[in-house]
């Protein structure tokens, strides 16, 4: 992830009263509104589109290489905000 603020004097301020109800998406939106935010080379709009597609039952092609299934499930959980888990097999198997 890279972030370059539009205003070089930007101070990251996120209200404590909202923090309990906020998600990582809220923080990413805050950053995107205040600077150039890139995640794996894509802007937030791209990732929000992927998230919406997954949440509405769509698919997402993924080339993960030799990584543990647990890592892929964790990434999908982060991306969608939905908790996924492996219910069968070895979660650490590549």
C-alpha cells in the first residue's frame, strides 16, 4: 500500500468516537479522500468494485502461487469484511 497526501501537512486524525464502529474500509476511504492511495497498484475504487462483486455473489480470479489456504481465506475476509473459515482440510497446506 502506498499513500501520498494531497496536503503534505496532513495530520491523520480519526475520531475516537467513530473508531469503535469503523472498519478498515472507513479508514481506507478517509485516506483516499485525502491523498493518492494505491493498494497493489490499484486505487480504492478498484478494490471497492472487487469487494462489491464478491459480496453480491460474483467471482474473482486469483493466482496465489504456493501459499497456504489460510492466507488466501484471510485475504478474502479482509477484502470483503466477511469472516470466512476453512472447515475441512489442512489450512496450512499450499
